[in-house]
C-alpha cells in the first residue's frame, strides 16, 4: 500500500495534545522561582504551583534553608534559561 494508508495516526488525533512540528513557534522559556514560607499546609516541605506564567516552588523554612533554596533556584534558572525546560501551556500560540 502506498501513501498514508499505513501511516500511524497523528498523535494529536489520538491524544488531543499538540505534537511539536519543525515549523512551530518556540514556546516561551519556563520561569521558575522559589519562595520560602514559615510553614505550609499539612506540614509539607515543598509545594509546586503554577502562578501567572511561572512555576513557583513554595518551600517551608522548617525543612529548606536559605542556602538550599538559593542553590536550587540557581540550578532551575540555568535549566530554564538554556531552554532545557520550556512552558507548554495549552493556549500558547504565536
């Protein structure tokens, strides 16, 4: 058989999610920051949330000290700055 008869269906058709294509606009780099709080609900050490286009890691001072928070933030900002992690919001389009 020739043509698309044997081709697998587009993943977007089967998963409902966009499959990146070579000509797609590049998604924006992810933004990351960490905020230290005196405590978190349920005595959690860390809670990750998305807020206003950024990933925010809330961390309890009870479990995470300033040095650890600064080093982790530096690492995550290097990763996002080099675009190893990009935001993939469903409504992204350019």
